[in-house]
């Protein structure tokens, strides 16, 4: 496995390529892809858009970079693009499409690249087919400022509403999602009315009023007039534990908009009625400092000498807060992985499971790490 800069292709160095995973802040360059297919007609090319840039050993950069899988890497997989443009029932369609895979063999892992919006329904559809026995790892396609919309693609097909799912049949992987430098505060409540990604009340009171109290009036002007909260609200997300595994940590939800008429708050992931939530808190310094801790925690669970490559999902909400320090974040990944090839995407949400957990979920303001083992 090796990381490829698609702006500096040298196809003569490729041996027996089987798949190329691309993260990009631009539309796929068709002449480049055509050149690859002309030379290697059987290669599978898949990927998605990234916000702000891409993490790789040479730095945090805009452009298009890929992780190349060759035959000697010993990973067998197959992929499917599921277009959700013409359906409101993402859960059923995803389950229907994946049913064929269940009848043949059980995947080791599922790597998903969804677009923003239906992530919870996608996970439910996967759960309907495989239960939570199959470990999901994924991130939502990022929306870069130079793109009209976020997208995912597989070979010649592309969608801005759907997902690419890859069934990892063989190979060894260790993946986890972690809370990216946030600490729980004593501010605690129960969601008493919610619908989808809108929290209407907490402890029976308008959610925005509670959030205003919990943040000591920090966003009072924004809440009073309604509309989008500032980027700094990402330092004060909601956190919830999963009832069956409270010891594993918090799933975060990013509050981004309030409704001045009814005091509701919209988030980038769902928190159901009855869920107990806390206000979480981070600083810009903590977001950067936590990178190495997250990677080291992941590496402790494997033989470090057997890591062949790493894939990273880093939330765009965090990146938007520490924009100028994203090269520093990349350096932290580089220090932690050393000579191990790694490729990272800036995502609009993260999917998978917390360390030692047994259930797959979608969250925000988090870091996802997938280690590919020899």
C-alpha cells in the first residue's frame, strides 16, 4: 500500500494495482482516471470529497490523493454505489441492496462513504442485514469551498446523495471512533422532545434555552435571533452515551442552528427522545493535543510493527475551528504513524463504534481511525 498524489502520477511504479481509494477537494480529474484505467483496466477506483484538505505524509493539502492497494497487499473486497436520489426510504433500499452480500459470505468489515443526511438510516439498513456483528468504519463526504456539492463515486458512477459501501472480505483491520479531545461537563439533561436531527426540548424546556444556560450565555445573541450558530459552537457539542455500553465513551452531536420561534436546536446527528445528554467542552489546543492520544490509543490494541497503512476520518466541525492549525494536526498524525502510509479525509460526520463497543452509530466532532494490518 502506498499514498499517491494524483497530480504527480507515475504509473510505471505500480505493480499489480487492485483498488485506489481517493480523497479529493475537487471533482475527479477524468483524464487522470482514464489514464489509470487504460493502463490497468481492472482496477477499482472509489472515493469521496474532503473538506479543507487531505492528510498525508507530505502535509495537509488540497488536491486529490489516493491510497493504492496492490495484489500483494492481500486484501480482497468488493464495492457498491447506492444512489438514494429517488427514494425517501434509505434504510429499506440499503438493506435491499446489501441482501445479496449476506447470502454469499459474511464481511469482515464494512467501509462506508455516505453523503450527509441519511447516515442513521444507512446504518439501520446495514443493521437490518448484518445486525451489529459487522463492524462499520466510515465518514461522511466533506463539502469543500471549491465544490458545488459533496460527492462519493465508484468507477464511472458518482452521486451527491447516497453512499459507496465496500465489503472487506479478507484482510486484517482494527478501527475505532473516538471523541476528539472533548471532556464532559456537569451540565446534564434528558431530551424530552425530538424529531430526527431537531431537539425541541431538554428537561421539558426549549432546547435553545437550556443550551444558552449550559454555555453561560455565550451564544445568546445567535439564539435570540435564530439561525446558524457560529463555528465556535463546535467547542460545545452535546454528548450521549449508549445505554448498553456507557463505559465506552460519548457520541457527539454538533449543534449548528436554532429556531427563534420555538427554541429548537438542529444538530448534524440524531439524539432520540429519552436520551441523557451532557454538554461537552474542548479548547482549540485540546483538539490538536488529542490527535496523538487518539492514535496511540488505537495502536496499543494491535502489533504496531504489523501496521501496513492507516485511514483517518477527521470531522470538518473541528477543522473549521482550528483551520490555521490543520498543518499542525497533520504533523501530529505524521509523528504518530512515522513511516506508515496514511491518508486522511475531513468529513461531515463519522460512523463506526467506540473502542470496545459493540454497536455502530453516526456522530460528529470525532476522529475515526482504521488500521490496515499485514
